[in-house]
C-alpha cells in the first residue's frame, strides 16, 4: 500500500515549544514509557505523545533530575508492542515532559522503528479513492 506521506519528511512550522527543531515528521501516538537515566541515577514514567525517526516526546509530571544530553535507556509500549531504545535528553521541561533524541549504534534508524512509523501513517491515511 502506497501512501503520499513519508516517515522521514521534514516538518514545517512550529511545534508547541516554539520553533520546530526536529529533523523528521512527528507522528502523534499514545502509549506508556519508562526511562532510566544513569547519571544522575533516576527513573521516570510517563506517556509517549509523539514519535519520529529521530526521537520522541514523553509527557510526565515528574520533576526530572537530568540535564540536557543526559543518556536515557527508554522502554515504551505502542500499538500493543514493547520497544527499547537508547536516547538522550534534548528538551527537559520540569513537571511537563522531556523531548528525547534516539541514539542508534550505526546512526541509522532500525527497521522496527520504520515499520512502527509506517503503521501510524497507514492508520492515519484516508482510504484510497476507487476509479
């Protein structure tokens, strides 16, 4: 099934936090997330609200004890599937959430992430018109 949308498309405009800084299109989502920060040692839980090839946003009421660029071991559940990714904190919003950038060993998004994002596009795409 072909869609006119691209999981790697560059976003346009501004996000909720001001000027758009993401390199890839965000896909709204709903799921549970848990992040482990090794330095300083802490754990936070929240809701994953959007995801892209380059990262995600976790909404949490936690007072996050982490600095920008802190390494995060992220585990999350979307569409009934569990995932795990390494990330780093890019935008820490105390009592509101954290924007995370994925860090992949070979700098390329893994296939599981591409499949997940394509699933979001397919469910959001309008049905094809019949001739």
